[in-house]
C-alpha cells in the first residue's frame, strides 16, 4: 500500500469515527501493509466491512494495521 493510500484511508476513518487511536497491527519485512480496519472493544472488525454485524454493539477501540 502506498503512503497516499494510507493517508486517504486514515482520513476517511477520521471523518467517520473522529481522532481515534491506532491500537495495533503487524508489519513484517516480507509483507507490506495491506489492510486498515476499525475494531470495537470486543476486537471485532466494524469498518470497512462489518462481517459479524457488530457495529454499534460495543464502543470503538481503534484502528488496526496489518
């Protein structure tokens, strides 16, 4: 993922959820950044997809990068 993509995605997250913390993630030498997600305090992804239908059920925890 290019820097411009990361910045644009984080700006979208900021508009939707405010100035939330980056709470975790993983980066390795052989795997570039490929996903930016927003999770709730249950650790469930709620953005950009909500596969577990958990949006609104728990407070926003932060942004997870991997």
